[in-house]
C-alpha cells in the first residue's frame, strides 16, 4: 500500500510530471484494491485531484513551449514569440 503524499509535496511546480503521474496511479490502484474507510478514500481522492491539477498545468506549460518552437530556413529549431488569442 502506498503512502498518500503530503500536501506540501504537491505544491505547484515542486513535483516532476512523471512523479505526479506515478503517485496518481498508486492512489488509483490503492483506492480500487483496498477496502478503505470513507475518510481515507476522501483523503486519497483529494490528493489525486491535486496531482491531476499539477499534471494538467505541466502539460499546458509543455504545450506552450512546443508551440513556441519553429524551424528556420536552415532546419534549426528556434523559439518564437507566442501569439495569445485575444479574450472577449
């Protein structure tokens, strides 16, 4: 059985994406396999929700960085300014 992560361990940006995904998978497996009391299930659900948010934020950051890359005429990748859509 895996230990739930402490709230401080999942502060924004402090946890690598892969580690957050691994912890999330462990939480899901434990919730599916164990006969846990409701309070424990709720605590694990809350931790899982925090981990999902971290993963989504890291994926969004990666997507922005990827969108900023473009190939120049020599085939080299370079960073280009990001054009953000205007919000209405």
